[in-house]
């Protein structure tokens, strides 16, 4: 479109060819006495005689006006204008009446004068303006051009002007002027006054003024009349149940609530007049373009907006009235023709096209967004023949995806036609499927279902299609029908549509909005998937189900209204709707599907319906700003990760009907502060894992708390477990901030690692009924001070209280605790533990049971104890005495290793059953001075008494055949050893570094011949005396070198048996009858 600039009328009048008056007012306003319509000539004042197509108001250029030198700088309005050039665009018979307001150079008698331009001069009331070119404006309108400044003397409002309300009536009579009354022509008050306002513009620049200079003689000056009004053009097409003849005979068209009164601005533009701050609005009847025409016209004030919330037009057919409401707001614009093509059905009116074009050329005007060209009208008379329609084929013949065509299809079609149309609109270019239609408006009736892939180039995108209107009668969009139509912005769906099928609008990446008909009952899988800019949508009331991924990845979808009849929201329905802020789930919805609102990262609030039964896996996962959740009483199940990673969630309340809170349901909800669980059978695995801000949990009723359910809830200081609970899973509260806990007796088994790493836990009570404490149950509870263990507990698992450095008190409740098993390292590294009474039913102390209990000074071992495991009391540095029950058969390796204060070990009963002492069993027991080994001992492991520096004497039971390697190494205080009768060997370093060892006592009657290591007596210097109290054999002297040792003295045949107190190593005295000396 050419860029026309507005020109002040006074500047025009200063040109020589316009030498009317130099003092004309600066405000120029023009009016036609009828709607400016194109292509009509020879019309009469009789409406019935007006022919079809009498004008559409397109070309309004007044042609080229050749300027001439001014006769005088003071040329006045009443001076003649000689040799005026003919104006192109006017009929010879037309009259142009010009009203000039008072201005510079006008006389007082002409200040309100009416001037009629003639070819021979400016003489009021005489002559005509002649022209040789064909007329473009209809004669019936009077073609009156009005230029004025003062108010319309006939206006209903002083200082303002009125638009006509009934164009049909006024148009037949034109603009009637009464006689000159000496001051002005009067205007018939009942006739059409102002039809159009025209502003003078030049093609390239403002017209020159006196200041800038008048163009030289002969210079051409192209003058354009530019409309200050907007034009409304309405074309009607018969639809279902309506005939052309019926419309021609009866229909009238009315513009509703149009602004009708205006004032003039100084720039020649009208301004809508307000009455008491309210716009004056009236209904206007449009002008019909001929007796049998279905085209209607009217002028409109610019700047009016007809919105989507009210009817813009009404159509009257006899006693039947229809209304039309725009699908998108329409704002009237000056110098613009707004054309509506409407289809009139028996049931209502629908728009086939709404376009806005420049009045002076066919360039499309942006109104309010870029609109598509109307398209080529294709009329198909017989269903099933569309593929042979010549108009359609010609329209598509040269179209390409880069130069697509618009189509409007009316008439009759069937589903075969729709399938054929889908094929015809596509072509293959270099192996790539392409689409060559930019806008598609189907008003033809008869089709019910779009074929699959209707407008889709799958897998390639379709960047051509921007607008589509589907016809009445379509009930199903078909699958993948508009998939990947990346430029599609405007979709009109018909009433009666029931199914938005799978993938129907998938990847329509430019689609911002779409209105779904109220008849839709189902939205299919992936229906709007990847509609990245879709901003809002209202789901019709009849929709009961939203399919999987229906709105997945609609990243701009900010609001959505769900219908009351909706029953289920399927898997991933609104996944990745990144700006969705709130949503109310309708009352009939019973299920929210898996990942339904996954990663809706701006979702702040959600209202859940009372009848909701289940929320499936990850339904609201990563809804990072969701703040609170109140679950209805009927909600039974919260699925896995349903509300995981909702880092903004602060509170949670479940209803009375809750059955299951699923795995990781609230995982990583770090700001969750309170959770009220009114009722639940199961709190699933890791349900509240890493909810670091959770400080208050109320559980009214629960049966099972799952694995890691509250793990790493570092803010959780206390929790009261209900008596209904029967199971607590592994790591359920591990790493939490609990300071105290009571385990109800209904929990039979406290699982492994339940409170592992609860570094703030100080007290724990296991009520009667608890039977087992699992492995690592309280491992790493660094502040645990005391534990009260129910009498019903039968088993404490491995590492149960490992590394509880402040655990000082362990109490076993009841007179007869049932504990029978202590697991490996059960109390390992309980550094503050000072005493413990182990219940009598315990038969085994496992490996490292009390290892590292550095302050353990008193231990009561159970009566039925059978074995003391490896490292069981290792490094119990404060343990000073120990009474080992008669039933113990084995003291395993390192059992009392490094018990540096252990001084006395006694074995209860008359016949202790101990048979095995393991390697290093008493290693490093520096204070051990008193220990009498039971007679049933059969094996003593290597290094068993290594470093027992306070041990002075030891009797090795007779059943021990071997003295193992290093058994008594570094027993630096050992003086006397009673050897076993069945001695067969003495191992390496068995007595190494026993610096004061002097006496061996052998109680057998005959010396055996043991195998003795060459290092057995290493670093022994005082071992010189061999005592043989029960020896009966004849001494021959060979005994002086027995057992690899040279003896200084051998004492034998004692009178007092084997009492070691009778042995005096220094004086060799005693109750021995015989002696032999080296």
C-alpha cells in the first residue's frame, strides 16, 4: 500500500488550481452522502432500479490535478477557477457540493456559505462539476463532498454530528439541500446528513504551504481522498436448511450497538462523542446492494471494538432473528474495509471469513493480527465429486508450500471428499511431502470424520497451513489430522464435534488458543502435545476423559478450565506445562493419571475433588512451587513419586480414607514442614525421603511404614507412632532428626537400619511386644544415652547399637527377659557403656558384640551362655573381672583382646564345660593375675595369653596336648607353669620373653617326649627347675635335658601332690623326697 500522508485542507486551497480562498480553515472534513461502493454507475434514485454490484468503495483517487500559477496571492473563494482539469473518478452528471467554513479572506456573508464548484467559476448555487472518466461512486448517494468546520446545523447534539441509522431509507433519497437562505443552505433534517469523511492527502508528502512555496507552473499534483471512516461489507451465503431465494426476499442486516455520534478533530478525523462519559450507541441497518443482492454495506466510526462477549450483528428473516458474535475481537479502522462472509444456516450464523483490507487497494490490513486472504471459493454440488472440481484443481494447480493458496469450500461433501481433499492438498517435492494450502474454510456439509493425517505431512512439518475452519457435521477430527502444522494459529471447530482424536493437533507450535465446542466428549492421546505457545483452553462440559499426554509440553499454557463432568485425567495429560499456575480438579474425577502434571513448575495451588480415589505415579512430580495439599477423605492411594520434588510444598493433610502413600510420594520436598496423616495402611518406601524441613508428623493410624520412609528428615525431632502399626521398614527413620522414639509393642520386628545415623536421638523405648531389633537399627546414634529393651525382645541384630558413643544405659525390662540372641557388633564402640546384664537366654555372644566399649567395667554373662565370639570384648579397657558361666564351651579368638584392666577371670560351677580358648583370647590383658583354666579345656590358641604381664602362674589342663605358638609370649611376670600330662609339643616362642619364668611342673607319672620348637624358650634365662610331683619312673639322669631344656634341678616324688605353693625356685626346698642336680 502506498504511504499516504494527511494534508491540511488550507494548504490544498492555496494551490493555484484550488484558488478558492487563501483563508480557508485548517480543519478539512469531507462527507459522501452514501456508502462508498465500487464498480457501479448509472444508478437511479429508485432503489428497485439499482443494479447488482453497484460498488464496493475501492478506488477513490481523485486523479491528477495540474497546478496553474495563481492569478493573485489573494485569490478568494468567490473567484472563478478557469480551465479546471476534469477529475477522474466522477460521472459527468454528478454534483459535488462543497461547504467551506469561514477562514482567512472570507467575507462575513460567506462565512457559512455553501459553494458549488462549476467548470466556469465558483458561484454559489450554479453549475456542475464535469468529468470524463467513469464514475466509481453510486449516483443514488448524491456524491456530496462536504468540507466544513462548524457544527452540523441538523445534528441532534450541538457541536457534534450524527451517523445515519438506516442506510436503506436515506440512500434512496440522497443528501437533500434546501434553498440558500442568505447565510447557508439548510439540510433536510430527515435525510442522510454525513455519509463519509474524506481527508486530502498527497501521494508522497504534505501539500505545500505559503511558507514552503507553491509548485511551479505545470507541476503535477496527485491528490488522494482518504477515508476517515471505516466501511463494513457483509456477504451472506445460504447454509444448511436455508435457500438463496429465502435470503434474497427477506433478510435485513443490522449492526448492533454502533457508535453513531461524533465530533471533528482538527486533523480531519472523527472522534466518537460521549454522553456523560458513556458512548452513544445505536443499531444501524445496512444498505443492501441491489434488490436480489446478498451483499450489504455501512459506514462505521473508526476506533470501535466488537468483542467476543456480545453480538456484533443481527440478521432478520421474517420473524426469525439470528446473531453473529466475532470469534476474535474486531476493531474498526479508518480507510479500511472490514468484510465478513457469513453462512446462514437454519440453526444459526457462522463466519466463513473475516478480513480487513485497505479501502484504496487490496493490501491486507493487520486487524488485530495478520489475517489470511479470503481464499478461493469452491462450490461442490454433489458429494463424492470434490476431487474433480475444476475450481479446486485450478486453485491448487500452481500452489506450493512456499506459495500456498486459501480455500473456501461450500456445498455438499462426504468423508470420501475429505480424504480426497487431504491428498490433493499435498504433493511430494524431492521425496519430501509438502502442503500447499494456507487457509482452509470448509462450510460444505455432509462429512463426519476427517481422515487420519488430514493436513499432516508427518514426519515432516507443515509450515503452510495457518487457518482452518471445519464444517458442521464433523464429529471426529481423525488421528494425526493436523500433526506438526507448525504455522497453524487459527482453528474453528464446529458444534457437534464429539472427538478430538489422538495426535489431532500435536506439535502445532504456533497455536495460541483454540475454542472447543461444547459437544466434545473426549480429548485423545497426544491431542495437543507440543503446542508450545497454547496459552489457555476451556474443556467443554461433556468431556469425561482427557487422554494420555493430551496437553503434554504445552509450555505456555497458563490457565485451563476443566469441566464438571470430567472423570479421569490420564497419563502425562498436562506434563511439562511450565507456566500453569492453578487448577481445580472437577468433583467427578476419581483418578489423576501417571505424570499428569509432571514438571508443572509454576503450579502454585490445586483443588482436589472430594471423590478423588487415586493419584498415580509422579502425577505432580517436580511441581516446584506447589505450596499445600489437602487430600480428600475418599482418596485411597497416592502413587509413587506423586508429589516428589515439590520443593515449595509446606503442608500436607491426608483424608480418613487413605490406604497407601506410595513409594517416594513426597521425595525431596525439602520445605515440607508438617504432615498430618489421618489414616493410612501403608506409608511407602522413601515416601518422605529427604524432607529436610519436615518438623511435625502426625500419624493417627498406620499399619506399615516402609523402607526409608522418613530417611534424612533432618528437621523431624519427634514422632508418635500409633498402636496400629505393625511394621517399620529398613532405614525408615535413618538420618532423621529424631531426639526420642517409642516403638509400640504392635511392631514385632524393628527392621534393619531403622534409626541408623539418627545423630540427635537421645532415648529409645521398645515397648512390650517388640520381638526383634534388626541389624544396624541404631547404628551411629551418636547422642543416644539410654535404651529400654522390652522383655519380649528375643533378638538384637548385628551392629544394632554400633557406634553409639554416649550410650551409657541398656536396660532389659522384666524379671525374665526373653532375649536369646545378640548379633555381631551389637554394642560395638558404645564407649560410654559401663555395665550390662545380658539376659540368661542368650547362648552366644557374637563377634565384636561389645568390641570397643572402652568404659565397660561390669558385665553379667548369661547363665546359658555357650560361646564368646571373636573380639566379643576386645578393648573393653575398664573391664576388671569376669565370671564365665559353667555352660561356656568356647572363648573365641581375640574375645578379651586388650582388656588391659581385666585382673580376674573365674569359671562358675563345679565342672566348667570350656573346651576351647581361641588365639589371642586374652592378648594384652596386662592386669590378668588370676585365672584357673577348667579341666575340660582341650585347645589353647596361639598368643592366647600374649602380654599378660601380671600373670605369675598358670596351670594348663591335662587335655591340652599342644602349647601353641606364642601362647605365653611376653608374660613377663610368669614364674611357674604346670604342664599338661598329654603334652605333645611346645610351639614357636611359646614362652618367649617370659623373663622370670623359672619352674615347669609336670604332673604325669612318666615324662613324655614332646616336640619342642627351638625358639620355644627364646629370651628365657631363669627356667632351671623341673618339678615332677607324681613321677613314678626311675630317674636315670637323662631327664636333666628333657623337653629340649638343660635343667639345673629336678625335684620329684613330692609328698604333697602338685601344690605349687610348695615349690621354692630359689631355695629348691619343698616336700619333695628326691632331687637331682645337674
